[in-house]
C-alpha cells in the first residue's frame, strides 16, 4: 500500500470537483487508479446514454496506464428521461454501498453542485410530485420574481440553475413541498470526506472552454444531437437539457445560424462555469472545506499536494 493510500484511508469518500473544462475527470481517474478506488460520477447529464460529446464524458480519461478505472452513474438512463437529484442521491447510496461491500472506497467526481451537495451534506430529499396549480401560477411570473421567490426558502439547498425558467419553477415546486410536508428518509452511510477542487484563473478557464467547444464540434457534437432527434427525442426535452443540446437543437431546427449557435453556446458555457464557481464558494461559506489545486500543476504535483494536505490531519 502506498503512503498516499494509507494517508487517505480514513476518508471513505474523496470528492474531486471543479468547473467545466477544468480537467477534474482525468485527475480523479488517476487518483482512483493509485488509491485503488472507484469513481461515482456527479454529473446531471452524463447519466444519459448516447449523450457523450455534449456532456463531456471523456471516456478515455478513465483509462490510466492502460487500465480501466471503474466509473459508476454514467449511461444509466435513456435520453428523453428527466433524471433528478432525488434519484441521484438514491443511486449514489446503492452504488456506494456496493463498492464498500467489495472492500473498496469511492471518489465522487463532477461539477453538478446540487448533486455533490446532496451527498456531502446528506440532504433529506424526497421524490416530490408535480403541483399543476402551483406551476400554472408560477408560469405567469417573471424570472426575477421567481428567483426572489426561491431565495425566500432560505433554509433550503435547492438553488438550481436560475437561467432556465422550467428548472427554476421545478426548484420552487420542490422547495414548497419541503416547506409544507417534512418527511423522514433513510440516511446516507456515514461518510468521512476529503473534498478537492481543480481551479483555473478566469481567463484560462474561458480559453479552455472555447477550445474544448471547438474540438467537440469538430468531433461530431452536432451529429450526436441529430442522432438523438432521429431516434425520437423531442425538441423540448433536448432544449430542457440545456447548453450544447439547447443551442445545437435550435440550430438544427433552423431557429439560429451556425455562428449564432456557436457564439450563444460559448457565452452560455462561460456563464455556466461562473455559476459553478459561485456554487462552490457558497459550499465553502456553508462549512464545506474545499482544498483547491491549481489546474496548471502537473498531475504529479497535484498528487504531492494532496499528500501534503492529508498529512496535516494524521
């Protein structure tokens, strides 16, 4: 057993988080390989099969020195299904227990703040039913009013993507249900956390996002969305998935030009990354210690930095 493996043994869950295009998957996979752990993805869109390029699965990253690192909770539902944070938490519990039953521990890796926090903070999530009456009332309100309404539920964690009205209305629907119908649920297993973050400065992050967007378009991202349309995934659902799927769908249906698609998508991803970092800062304010690693550090330097961090807590 390596020194780092011994030092990290007390942490039955290591989390690697960061904004999109930050290189967290490759680092998490390398860390999993040297610590003999398995990865549990925390990405709200990588759960979908055949949505590979647009969600940035980067499956080659899970092959480290010729060996496949086990990864869970990607490719688990069909496109068209609307997976949610409640289902994720339940799937995480089952996966985590299954990994532990084989005498191993996990690394949670992703950038979906709500999914990460639902596990780290063990939120009491329940399968919230739809409320047609409330939805009808909320549909009539402006985005600003909806944001203020959601923020009124101060004790709740469900502050979701406030740039999409459907997601915002769903978050209010969940918050309202929590406020009026408290419930009990089985708790997550006892977790001992080590949370690592990969971070680039703002300008570097923007350059990486723009470069990756060009690569994905060259590698067939438009064709991937077209294939989903061809198999029957409806336009509204693809737009609901947001970012790449929203803008490319609008382009395919002739609503916007290629240049409008590229420029709009590039801006939207930059804004998304900014919101991710805002979420992570809020997690820190709420008591979650994130040990940040400079994205420009080499993999070996990152590993050495992790060893320095855990050595302090011996």
